[in-house]
């Protein structure tokens, strides 16, 4: 028998997740669990795998892990009692109560994704300044945080460990090959049971196909063979359509699927949040989309997230890069060709990517490099929704969503005669501009945190390195940052990444940013910077909530959101460095120097 160690915060979460793990793993593993908010771990821990219930719990644990492998569990919504939401009156106002602002908004997004959009969701979390009182509250197990004036509480219970983490656990204890079919089958049966509860509202059916798709993609080789072709019908409507395993297996073999969602786009800055919100709205339309952004900003990441958030997420996602294909092959790749269309053609002909993308999305990367004759054919595809194979005379209708991307100035290419103006405006019906990393530096700390979580590493990053990373202009954007972290991670031979672990040319060309003018720092920013400095010298961890409460006690009316905005400004100026978890916000050497000169 293997031994799994579960570490959670509260006792209720411990009991709930302990029960879930026992349900799936009791045949071949024993589960031992701890709730660190209730009682500290005062004994050595031994086992084959540690499962942390969340990143904050991981950050809060300071005991020796004895080199035991560990994971941080991904969580998904528990659908307990969710059917009660379906029968609330249209336009009912409901408080969504959770332990933090981000988690409240995430729960709202999740409920809307399920199609529960007939009621008005109002976020509520501890420390919120103002909210609209409601008689009904919905919460994922955070009943103690519900305001006292609420009459009706719909408790969705604690979040579940999702399928991707269950698979990680199986791999971690060495039972993946033997048990994955059984575990995945049980998980999918639960989805079907959930589907029955979500069956009817005004004769509509709410499907959980996206959840099922996510399960299948995590399994990668689609080993849920006993569930190959199932459907459940309620009131003559198909709740879960046939999975179409054979087709989806082909998608995976050819890599014709999108593995990224909006959850993979890291950052909560105002700029990236705005772009994500616009992208989600465009995803639910049938508009073609043009994504512009510098190299390394994540154009394909956004394209995949849009596909997975769209109504075509059951179909394939096919990407083609115009800069990587020889010009004489582009047309035959996109549109296919008839037998004998040209010398060297296959005798049976070829199906093009547009036909293979039927019912899904085709991503045209580096569209600025498309030859003019191909641009002409693309324009017809966008206008008429049809193609003709190379060497053919038959019109083939297509049902495909087109997303294009470029890092070039297409307006300049139009002026030079190298890009069709009519194609530009056809593609630009939905339009997204991705911000460069230098314009959202407040996201750097979160990207660093996420990098080390995915590496399964507890390496620290020195405040000096954080300062250097925040001051860099990042011409290669997020890709350059990730490559820098990869290098430092491999080079580091201690528990903390320091300056000497950065790439050699990185240090060589690092220069402090220009002197800050007094006009850039108003009295509010100076006050916050001063408080960070004094409290840091007292070894006090300084966070948004701490600053907000501290300043309110001194007569300043700063909400947490206001403090967050001002910290973002200070970080963009290189005066502070923000970190998640127990590190808090720290003043940089540049910030200390500024205070000495202007304090």
C-alpha cells in the first residue's frame, strides 16, 4: 500500500478532500490528512506523495518535507446543490460569497460557463468596501463568511480535486497505467450524474461537455474506453452527446486540439484582465478575430483559450504558421488538392486544413507573411464560407472559426502593397491587442510564482533579482522571462536564485531605470512607500490588507483595491517589488534611495 499525505487549511476541507481521496484511492493507498489552521503539524511526516489543497497552504507549511514528492491540487467546482440555482427567478440577485476577491469572481465565471446566466451574480468577500445587499447567497463551503442579513444560503460545499490532479496523484504513487481507466470512468460517471441534476430549466439542457472534454484531454490517449459512446436523454434532448472517441483520438495524434484555457494566462493587472475579458466576449461570437502583439506575448495561448471558451470547443483546433511554410506548399496545405493536381501530388489527393478543421477553429499565425495570392483565397473563405481544392472545380462549404495573429504592422504592409486591405478588415471583425510585458510589470511576480509551482520547486528568488526583473524592458516579453527563469532554475545550486544565477548577458546589460521625477510620486504613493519601508525594517510582512487597515487607522481612506493600484504604480517605477504569499511587498534599493533623497 502506498501512503498519501493530504495537507489542508480548515478541518471541514480536510474531511471533505480526505473523503474524496479515499473514494478513488482506498484500494491501493492509505490517506493521512492534516488541517494546519486547526492544529500545527508537530510530528515528522512520511509517505509516498504529499498533496497540498492550495498554493496558500503550500506557502504556509514550514516543516521538513523529508524529500517526499508533492503536488498542489487543482480544484474544480463541486456541483452539490447547484440545481437549486436553476430554479431561482429570472434576474434574481444573488451574492457569490468566497474567501477572496479573485475566488469570488472565478466562481461567477464558472457558473456562467455552465450556462447559469439567468440570475444576477454579485461578488462578496471579506474586506469588500461596498456591495448590494441580497436575500440569497451562494458559497462553496464558506458559510461563515455570508453576511448576517442573508435569508437563504445555497452551499455548494468545498471544491473538489479535479481530474488532472487525480491523474497526477496516480502518477506520483506509481499506479497510473494500472488504475487510470477505472478512476477516469468513475469520474465521468459522476459528471453524468451531475448532468442529470442540471437537466431542465424551461426545457433547456445545460451540458457539461466542456468538463468531459477537459477530462479526456488530460487522459491524452483517451483511455476511457468503456465510455466511448454514451448519451443520456432527458425530455428528448441529448444531455451529453456521443464523445466521438475515434475522431478525438485522431485530433490528439495530429495535435489538433487546444490544451490552454484562460486559466493558463497568468496575471491580474488591469491591462491583461481587460484583454482577457474582451477575448471571452469575442469567444462566444462567430466573428473572425485578429490578434496583434509583439513576439512572446502569447498570441497562440490566447487563440487556444478563445477556442476552448467558444461554442466550437468540441471541434479541432488547427494552427498553421505562414512564416514556417514554403510558399509553394501553403495553398495545398490550407485547401487540399485533387488527385494529379501537380507533379508529386498524391494519387488519392489530400484534404486541406480548412476541411480538417470542420466545426472547430483554424489559427493562422504570422498572417502578415501570407503571399498575396493566398490572401485572395482567404478573403473568399471569410466572405463565402467555402473553399476549392487546388486543381479542383468543386465548391466545398466549410464551418470554421478563423483566428489570425501577427507581430507585424499590417497597416504599413497595406501601404506598401503587401497585404490586402479588404482581408485586413474582414479578419479584424474581432480585434485584440496583447500588451507587452513591460506594460504590465505588476504581473511579473505572479508569473514567477506560477513558474516554480509548475516546476514543483520551493526555490526562493532574492529581492535584488526581483528588482532586476522588474526593471528590465523585456523585448522578448513573457517568453523571454520564462527562458530566463528556466536558465536560472537549472544554474542555481542553492535554495535561492541570486544575481549570479541570471544569464551572463542579462547582468552585463542591466542598467537602473532613469531617475524618477517628483511629479511621478504624489503624496499617497509617498505615504505608502514610507509605510512599507518602516514596517519592512521591523520585519513585518506588508500586504494590501495590512496597508489598507494601517492607513485607515491613520486617517487615510484607502481601500484594498486602491492600495493595490498604487502598489502597481510603485512597482512599475521600480520602487517596490510585489510577491504573492508570505513574502508580501518589499521596498527596492531604488525605493530606499528615493526616500532618502525625498523623505
